[in-house]
């Protein structure tokens, strides 16, 4: 059993109660942890899930007016297959720019346009939480606090995505062998913040389906009251030459009565500014996977889920990564 630690954001910011050490230990092992005392109110989180329900409840022909383009828009059930064409991801999603103030009217169905201000406030709050974690990580690595944050500016162009997801109830007709809720993958960016709706009353003990792969076995990441699940994503792992780990995760079909309940999540994917150049991190902590020179003299990562060249911008990385994946299969 892996115990994903719960980290108090206030303690992290004020460097109390070994919170930074706890965070660094989690990031060296699994890259997954919970953040509590994050200051994002219940009301705004509930509002986001209300907006999400209204959005997915729109008629199909309305949702299809917003097809995914440049990684923004709607993906219908089965469109995104994270593992292979043989494994269906039984989910639908809507991607918006993580700096929601950059969303153009034509990217927003009426339901979310009506809640533009609240949604923007939510994304600003998520960004602020992510920046606090990035500062603590920089401090934990012995760097100046703003090392990562200065490449993450709210309101500036980036590959960052705010994503709403609905995993529908599982009909009897679904083949459990060729279907998952989300196939195994690691995230592309720097940090991911995941909000899981609390399970319905009476189902608290049933796992939500999100699992993380640690040392070749899968571990449940249950929804925890008032907590955000945060994980290190691939780019931050490359950036730090593997000092911070980005773990593979997936969402399996639920068990028991949760099969009959749709699952809603809201995900805030942080990416650096499009023009931010990613160099290896100058930390005194030994890197598990130091950058090396390739035969053409480029500085490249010596590990990871895809080739990675240093000294490229956030934008170059993201587009190379997306192009390696068919049909925008990930983000
Ligand atoms: O919805 C979830 O629990 C996880 C979603 C996820 O991993 C992703 O969208 O990258
Ligand atoms: Fe993910």
C-alpha cells in the first residue's frame, strides 16, 4: 500500500512542520500527493461541478459545435484513446485554456459563458495553488523560490489546460475488457491539480477508479475530503532531470453501485509559458537521470516517456509531444 501524503499548503508556504521535506519525499517516490488547506472554497468547487454537469448535459449537436482544435474544445466518448485504438476511454471532456481569461467567446458554450467570471476565478485560484507548490519544490531543490514560478504567468500564452471530464455511468453493453475510464498515461506539463467530486453517500468506501502505478503495481487514489490531488507531470520531471517523478496513472471502471453513477472531475494542467526555455535544473541534489549530449551535440534527457531536448521552449515541447500522439490523444 502506498500512502499518498496529505500536505497542508499553509505549512508548505511557511515551511513549517517538515511540509517541504514531506513534499520532496513524495515527489522522489511517486510524484502524487494531496494538498489540503488550499483556500479554494467549497462553493466555488461546487459551482464548477454544476457548470460541468450543465455543459455535458447539452445536446450532442451543441457540444459538437466545439470540436477539439489546438487542444481546446470537446472530445466525445471514445475519441481519446490514451493507450491504443483497442482500448476505449469511456469518458467525454471539454478543454479550455488554463488562463481562462484567454478563452475566446467562440470556444465557450453558453452554459460556461454565463459563469465566465467564476470559472476564471477558479482557474486563478488553481494557478495560485500550483505556484505555491512550485515554490516549495524549488526551495526543496535548493533553488531560489521563483525558479519554476517565473516561467508560469497567469494570462500569458501557455499549453496549460483547464479540463472538465465526465465519465458516464457504465451501461451493461460496455465490454469491460476493451474499456477503461482513462487509459494509462502520464501528464505532459509541469503540475496537475485534480478535483474529484466526493463519492455519493454510502459509497465512500468504494475506490473512485483513479490509480497510480508505483513499482509495477496499481494503487488507489481515493477522493479525500477538502483535498486536491496534485501530481508532478512529465515536463517538470525532465526539467529536474528526474529528481521529481511523474507517475503513470489511469482510471479503471468502477466497482459495485458506482458503476451506475457518472464520475465528474475537473483538472488543471499547468504548463510553462509558451516562450519559456527549459534548461536542466541547477540543483546540488544529485539527479537520477542527468542530461546528456546526443551525437549532434544537443542536450537531451536520459530517461522518460518520450525523447526530450533541453533548451527548447514550453511551446516547442508541447507540440512535439502532441504530434507524437495521434489525434491529440493527450494533453
Ligand atoms: O479524472 C481523473 O481522475 C484523472 C484524469 C487524468 O488523469 C487526466 O485527465 O490526465
Ligand atoms: Fe492524467
